[in-house]
C-alpha cells in the first residue's frame, strides 16, 4: 500500500545534487508576435552549470533525446527546430563522445497567435547528467505568454 507523501527524485550517482532539482530552466517566459500571421520565435533554455542533457538527436538510439512538445490551443504551433548540440566526451568508461546541450540552448518554434494575449503551453522532456552519472528523465513544464500585436 502506498501512503500519502511526496515523490522524491532518486539520484543515480553520488547524490551531490539536491532531490527535486531539475537542472534545466526556461529563460523565455514571453514573446511578442504579429497577431494572425506566421512567426518564428526562439524559446531559450539553460542547463545548470556542471550538467548536460542529450541533444534532440543523440548519437546513440538508447539515449533519451531532448524533446519539446507544445499543446494545441489558441496559439497554432508548427514544427520545432532544435539548435545543434556540442560534443561532450565522457570521463568514465570508454570515454564515449556524446551530442549534448550545455549552458544555454534554443528551440525555434513556428506559430500563429491570435491578436491579444494568449499562452503557449507544453513541456520539455530531457535527462540531465553530470560527468559521472545521470538523473531519471524529467519533464519541465513550459508556459510562455504570447502577445499578438
């Protein structure tokens, strides 16, 4: 039987990081576009220093890609375009080279927003790792205020 309580993140490593810490933040919380016309906006994210996440197109099919999923709503969403990752060489094992995001990265999104205020809602799915271990995959809620002028 499961009792009441809160979920705790399990660290697959040395436990240096705090439980519940996501390691990725959304930097773009609002955008302005021309209402009723197709626009491309860049959503900016930042990976905490000392960590990396797999790019949208990791080199190994067993690795968890970073994926942004946006919900349909008042803002009509087209295709996303992910920025390129950077090469990251692991310091453990065979020293495999990964394609990752570190620091700030961007996802371009084509959208059509109505005139006035609306909200773009979705989630970024990723897996954060440091030099020695990885956390379980996480989902970062994404909410961006869209102003259609």
